[in-house]
């Protein structure tokens, strides 16, 4: 079962509209916000997730260790990138992946890391750029190969994520969700999803939301299997990776 987590008030500004849209947040005495909805996962599904995630982590551990050495050799900074992401029912969790960007990006590129968009520009925003100056040399290869996502299996093991579902949203972007868009958070985020096999980094914010909602409304185990198989094919082709 996914853990409940508090969100510092200075991280996410939950306006009254956000409470009405999501309907799952309660303000705590310390000023933070907490989701009051428990996540119930079918036992068989949870058991299969634990089995797959454990196997994936065991197999990938030697690869992660080698990649860690490459990351430390390439640039200064931690091996892992930690960032607050939004999961099911809008609950935040600490997301971990291999670092593919410079550790001091917020100082180097403050405007790119602010994620401030106007209502007019938001639909056409692409959060990944083909020649993103924030990405390191090793990071470019990690992203093309998707190897930077290997630690994601840890989140499947903890229950914060599943194998297939919309990718977990950055907390900086959560403020732009409203109305029907919030249906994206009615399912757990996944390591891969419909948007990832239908354009991935080339999709705009609006296009990504469209695919995410289409997945949520038509979710099935057969579709999940199809997405997994297409993801494997896409990883080897590098299509859509930036």
C-alpha cells in the first residue's frame, strides 16, 4: 500500500480551487497538506509487481553500479537524482533516478528550472528539449537508452509506482492541472505508459495529458501488456528519447 506523505507549504501552493478539484487533501496543524485517500491494490497484482521489481533490481544492480561510476567520472555531484513527484490521488513521493543533468542546474539555468508558463504557452510546452544544456554528456546517453530510469523499479517495489501508467508528474507542474486533467492521478504512475510509446519527449504538455487521460479511461491488462511490449521495442530503437 502506498505511503501517505506530507507536502511542505513552500513547495506546492494548494489553492481552494485545487482542493475542490482533487477533493483528497486535508490541511494539517503544521501547515502542510496530506492526502486522506488510501490506495487499495489487488493482492495478485501487488504480488506480481513485487516479483518483477525485485528481479529487475537484482539483475540491474551491477549495471547501476557501473553507470554510477560513469556519472561520477563525467561530472561532480550525486549519482542519484531525487525529486518530489506526484502520484495517485495527488500524493507526493520522493522520486529517484540516475542523474542525467548537472547537479547545479538551478543555479546555471534558473529560468529553465522555474517552470513558469502562461495559460497561452502551456499547451505547447515541451519539458524535454533535444539539445537541453542541462543534460550532461553521459546523461544524454543515459536518456537515449532509458537506463537512467532503472531505479524506478524501487518505486514499484514500494508501491508508489506500477509498471504501466502515466509518468509521475513533477510537483512544479502540478499547479497547472485542473478539472478533467486531474483524472490522471486516479491511477498510480508507471515506469512506462501510453504517452511514452506515442511520442515520449516529442509530445507537448497538452498531448501528453491527452494520452494519459485516454489510458486512464480505457485501462486494461491487455493494453498494459501491449504497452510493455512496445516499450521494450522502443528502448532498443531509442525513439522519442531526449
